[in-house]
């Protein structure tokens, strides 16, 4: 685990957005811009997708990223690669130390299969992503572009036997991850509303997105 603090001051930011649990953030980040995602209350999961702003068919690829860094976990120094094997972003600071890209996002279907039929009507990350792209057709992101994602602050350790486990988070209030865009990108965040597993401590809370320069 490799923790790096940032020297950037929120007062110098060009934009700050608070995103409630169960809500989404959809916006463009220009090449060279730096942004921070802050876990305001701790133990929250931010489910995030990234795209090339000029061609959303180029998007974050978990398998290319994992293969290139030869590590399952994302953290400071990770370059997030696209499905064309090009760097979209780099993680330049991280005070949490654990971010997942294996566990996927919650959906009403997975909640039903994993937990019970009555969970079918509970709000899920996939709903927030679908709402975001429906409300903002100008980003030209389609249903087919909603693929595997990053769960910032989520703790999904892999066992010695290769099993995936969803564990209590190791994040805490004010922990953050900071990224620099290597090209013009679109960021789509679902701030997870999950209540059935400990990805957000059974208590979904807000995050903040802070953008500089
Ligand atoms: Zn979720």
C-alpha cells in the first residue's frame, strides 16, 4: 500500500461538486486537469466509468490496467488504461490505499440474485448511470458503453485461493484519491446507494469532486 498526499488546496479549485449517495456526477475533464474524489464521511464506494471525450467507444479497461501494472488493486502510480491500451488517467495521490476494479457495480438484477426478490426495487448504481446518460445525451454515451468500472474506496480483497470478498472499507472521513487526465475524458460516477453489502458500511454518504486548472 502506497499512500501519497497532495499539496493542492481546495480553495484554488475551479469547480467543486458534492454528490449525494444515490446520485451521479457526469462531466468532462480536460487533458492535464487534476481532480480529487473525497470520501467525505468515510466507508463510501464511488463507482466510476471513464471515457475518451472525443470517442466514448474508447473507455476504461480493467483488464488492460491490471495486466500493465501486474497488480489487482489500484492506487498511487496506477495508470488507468483504455480498451485501446492508451493511458486515460494516472492516480497521482491517494490517502486511502485500496480501490477495487474487480467487484463491479450494483444493479437491481444482481441485488435480486445475491440477496432476495424483494431487493429488486432498491436503487442501484446501474440505475444512476442509465439515468445520467438518458438525461445528458450530449455526451453520446450509450447503454453498450456501460461496462466494467472502478470502485474507489471499496475494499474487495482477493483470497489466497483467488476468491473475491466484499469487506468493510478501510477508508475514513476525508480520505481521497487524486487523478490527472492524460487526454480529454468524460467521468461518470454513481455514488453507490447499496444497502445489502458493506461496500459503504450499510450507510451511503456523500462524496465531493474537486477539479483544478
Ligand atoms: Zn453500487
